[in-house]
């Protein structure tokens, strides 16, 4: 690891920030394989596992904000020169608490807190914090805590914030099974208050019949005007009218499970209303493909009440010179996970014909959707396998597991991995 200089800085409450200024960038690991994608830069993130990302430009500097896997808090990485990424700040999170989900808009950062799962770090049997922290980013390297919303239960997961007065949460609330949709007013960030909620019938305690298997709002909710598009796990893609935030109403729904896997049957929804399309995907959970088939799909949303499946993205295949014929043979998870989602962010590349999708052991895949009934793969990037584990996953063979992806307006692609830091890439195709 490159030399690191550390100095303590005191921040609010239980949180502490540590300037972790790198004197030099980390070298790019050897052994990656790609098509129409080149590696530009790399950071091992101080030997910690990065996960969710957002980005902002302040003056002439570009800062990448990362929610770290398990319970490693948050990092800020200076990516002004993408060939020389440097960790410039580490922020500790509360003990025994998952800190891997975050989002930025309107000069604020929201970070999800949830009870840590067994084996994910910390001690799940000890006290934890939960809900959402709201931060002020006026000083981009020294976020200041403005307030906290608490669920009164186990916390939140992949929350959405596109600016303005409302956070759109994937929350575990008392009296419900699985995460539900909760809208929170942060007009006064020091005193956030619930404005509305919605759930799939059967999630609330005592409701009958039970909700479909795997029903939970993964998030983030994607808001277009007064319409909310929800990736609702085993309940599929749900479309709500939130013109009255206190009383959201269902407009439409597309069920994907069965036949596809139901554990997180719809993990992400990216609506592109100007094309009357949505890009959706599930999340692989079991290793070695020991579950029903996952999906990454294109949906016609021209009629909100009747979303229609149009096409499936082609399954990734290993390079022809590899000894395996299917990524199911590689070990770890194989299947879709995250897209370049933060389209409200002015520093994130707007959604065009290219879809960027991480695929766990199949790395990053890039698809051309200019013909939405016939999407085709136009690029991929497979990092080398990691050399050590940061956590417990994958449980079996130690192989690359690509996690989140973000593309900035300069065209640089950021990809995090469970056991291998941050890769910065560039698409070189047409």
C-alpha cells in the first residue's frame, strides 16, 4: 500500500473524520481484460471495500463520495485527475452499523444507516444506529451533520434524494415485513418528518394474503414529476402517483418473479420518459448460480398503467480464450447488480443509448440500446481476481465481484468492488 499520512480531526457526535491524504496514487493492478474499455486509474481505498458512490465538482476539483462496505463509514476521493485518484478524507460511522448506501443532491449528502448483517463486520448483537444521516457539503471535504431521521426499527437501505424537500426512503418500519416506501420532508434538516408511505398489500402485520416472496423496496425510488418508479424486489416494478405525497397511489406494476429470481427480483429501475423506456435489473444473491435466472431488461413505459417487457439484455459470456464457458463456473455471484443511476446529478453522465451495468463476477458490461428491442453488448471490463478478502463475500472461491458503477460528465467510469478498491475506466468504443 502507498504511504498514508493520518491526522485526527474531531467532528460531531459519535462520528470522527480522518484526513487520509495519499502522497501518491496506487498503481493499476495487472491482469484485467476488456473490450472497448481501458483502465485509467486505480485506488485501493486504503485497503477498504468501497460500494455506493456519488460525485460533485467544486471549483476545479472533482470529488467522489463513497459509502464503504460492511461498516467502514465513508470516504472522499479526489478524482480531478482520474489517473491519480487520492483518498482525501475518511469518515467513521457508528459501530455495528451498515454505512454502504449514500446519495448527493442540492449540496446535501444523505447516508443510510442500518443494523449490520451477521458476518458483515462489527457485532450484530451489540447496539447499532439506524435511519438516515443528513449532511451539509458546503465544505466538500468536511461534511457537517445537519440531522437524522430514524425509523424506530432496523434502518434504511438504498435511499433516493434528487434534491428539494423530500427524501425517498427504502425503510424497515415497525409493523411491516420488508422495506417499504417512506417519503420524508427535510425542509428543516434538523427535524425531518415523515410525509407519506406506501407498501405492497400483505407487508403490513396482520394483512392477508401475504405479499409475494421477496417483496421489499430495494430502492432507490426514481422520481419523474409526480410519478415514482419503485424497484420492489419480488413484487416487480411498481409505478406510483405521488402528486399527494401523503397518499401515494399505485398506477401500474410489472411482475418479474416468477419466472425470474424473486429474492431481489427488481433491484433498480431507471426510467427514460423521453424514450418511453425503463431499464430494470435484478440482483444476483446466491453464489455459483444456485438460484433462478436473474434478469436485466428493457420495459415500455409509454402507458404507465401497463408497463410492458420489451427485451432482455444478452447474458455476458467469458472471453473466448478463457477455460470456462459460463460465468456460473467462475465462482462467486454471477448476475446484474447496479446501473449508472444518479441521473439528477449535474456531474453524472445523462442517460443516452449506453447502459452501464455491473455484473458481479462478469465485471462491468456496457450495452447499446439504440434499438430497444435488440440491445447488444458493446464493451466490458473484467478486473483481475483480488488477492485478499475484506469481508466474508464471496463465501467460496475468491474472485472479482464488481459492485457499483457511476459515469461522470467527462466520460470517466468508476467501479467499486467487494475486495479490490476503485477502478476508473474509459469507454473507447463508438
